[in-house]
């Protein structure tokens, strides 16, 4: 949760990491961009090969490392 004071403009530097994952449907490697400035993310990324929605769950562990969980939409 980010609280804005109203006086200052807070610029959040987004660090985008380009990561390669394998599509859980067709198995093709696709590139996704990770934004590690957000602690937890859960979104869909369409596979660039078969166009099916890949569920990408990103969280951080206690060491601050990014944990990436790739799921099929029909798995959960
Ligand atoms: Zn695919």
C-alpha cells in the first residue's frame, strides 16, 4: 500500500526484468516482463505462440527473491 502525501510527487522506479518462461500449453519459450517493484502479482499473459492465457503469479520470498509460478488457466 502506497500512501501519497499530496505535497510530494513520488516517482517509483520500475525495474522491469525480461524473463523467459515456457508456455504451459504449447511448451514454446516466450518472453515476459517482470516488474519486481511490486511484491505480489497475479495476472494473465497471452502466449505469443498459441494465444492462450497463461496465469503468471509472482511473489517474493523472505530473501527478496522473485518466485515465479506459471499456471494454465484450467489448472486452478
Ligand atoms: Zn503457447
